């Protein structure tokens, strides 16, 4: 199959992935086929054992995915499909909002396949949309360039930047209509989604569309009823709302070392009823598109057993940005 045939097949598969009624088995086959094409064109499999492809890349705050893991993200099936739908929707909305303007799309953390360019661009013309890419990993950026060239998409690209998104100053940032930064993991662990937003978001216009739009970390408690083997869950609180935290930050201030503590008062609860605490990552992708529990590696829940008798009266959550990006909790 030559490049022209590959391009046509990728476009056809991507269109099918946007169909809401498409069966999951066909979604997976379609993305597996695209992955095979990307492997062939870049010679990046996502599964080789080179140390430089396996290692995470340190940024000024947190770490970026290594090349292998970044390539494999394409095969996080529901995540990829929901992000594809979100990006297409955002572009079309911005076209209505700004008729006769070129839509400018800033892509922070494109990885070796830059899927939200390589799958999206063919559905528009270069006169409709222009992309700027930012990537911290030189090998990933070179792979993305190679793939974009192989797919005849170079006319859609305005700029490539090899830099750290946590510190990068975006040239002419106010011209951009969409900011895309899929740089996160479950419980916002290790990766730089939060400090990247602290750095990038204030540089853009307030009207910029952000994808993913927000991330929430929620806490629930569960108990196992005596007469039923299934657990019953009780939502307790949202312990972290990223956009809410960033909205309280003043533009001229440095990125904080940690976010404000969130204390959950357990005293009013009968803790003897509960045997597990669950922390959930909920990704608000865009508009009414959400990634919920276990739909993606981004939303795998953390379940912790509560030892009885449970005597603590509160739990304190702290989200650290330095020295390491992680959520910690302490019983009081």
C-alpha cells in the first residue's frame, strides 16, 4: 500500500470513529489499523526496548511520557475516540464563532504520532486550520515531523517547538483559538497537566477552547451490604478541581509548589459502615464529553481498604507540584 492509499484509509477510518453507534470491536480494529500505518511510516512501534524510548522525560515540574508510552496512547481506545470527537467539535464551533478566519490550534505534548493533527487535519483545508506543535522529547518531535510529512500534511503546520510546556512562552499566543494538552495520568500523577496549564492558559485569550477542559478528582466511600455481594458507593466530595484552582491564581505569580489543602470532615459520618475509600479521576474533555471511571487509563480508580475500627475524624488531601507531582493524603 502506497502513501496515498494509506492517507485515504486513515481518513476513512477516522470518519468511522466519529460515528456514535460504532461498535467497540470496530473502534478497536480501526485504531489498531491506524497504529500499524503509523508504525510503518515512522518506524516507531511503541513497543521496542530502547532505553531512550522507554524512559520518561523530566520537565521543570513533573515528567513527560517516554516515546513508547506516548505512542501507545493512541490505543487507549475510548480516550482517543472521545478526544477526536472533542477536537472536531471545538474546531467547528470556533469556525462558527470566527467565520472566515483561520482557526489556530496549539498542541502541547504531541508525542511521536501527533494524532490530533494527523487524524484531524485531513478533514479540513490548510486555509481553515493551522497547527503549532510543542514537544519536549526531541525523538518524539522528529517522529511527528516525519509522519506529518509522510501524510502530506506539512501545509497545515505553522510552527514546531522543541521545549518544555511548563516554562514555554508561546509566540503570539493570543491568536490561538484552541489549546490542546493531553499531558495527564490517573490522579494527575507525575505528568505535568497542572503546571502546564498554570503556565500556558494565562498566555491565551480567555475565549480559548481548552481540551481537556478540566480534571476532577473525586472521593467516595463504599460498603458491602450484609445481604448483597455488590458494593454500594457514596459520593463524599470533589477533592481537586483543576480549573477552579487555576482560576484563583494571579497571572504574575509563579507556579505554586502545591495546591491548597482539601480537608474532608469524617466526624459526621458513621465510618464503621465503610470498608473502602475510592479516588476517581474524571476528565471533562469538552462540552458534554467526559471520560469516566475505567473508560481509559486516565480514569482508573484507586481503591483503598479502610481498617476497622476506623478512629480518624478527618482526612487531609494535598496536591504537590514540587518536589514531585502527586496527590497525598493524611489521616487526622
